[in-house]
C-alpha cells in the first residue's frame, strides 16, 4: 500500500440538489449543505482570528499612536466579526448580517 497522491478536494460551492423550501426531501444534500455551512463559518472565524492577531501586533508596535495607525485594521476586524459565530450571542438579527451600505442623500 502506498500513499495517496495529492490532497482530497472539497467542493467550495453549495450542493446542487438542496432545496431550502423542503430540506428533508434529499437527506444527502441536506447533510452536504450543513457541512458546507459549517465549513464556511469556520473559514470566517479563522479569518477573524488572523485579523485579531494583526490588530494586537499593530497595538504593540505602534504604542500610543495605535489610534491613527491601526484604525484600518480595527475596522477590518470589526467588519469581519459581524455575523461570525454560531448565533448564540442573543444579538438582534439585524446585527448578524453584513453591515448595510450607507445610502447617500441627494
């Protein structure tokens, strides 16, 4: 027996046969959809962790100037944490999605 060449390939898209209106219609597609959602949440969580480490590093390096120098990193981190997690923080649903874009008044 030899080693398998290459790494397993994961599909990055949602399963084709999943019907959100009737999720129990195809149990295999339902499980694949659940795995897809969990995988995407873990990716978002890990991205937020990486950004948090960058913010910590910036705070340490910049010292008292971190308000100006690290502002863009903090804004990226706060934006990346919106809607991340497993929904157990009891926030209103309006805060779970991406931040709505401000509409300019004409």
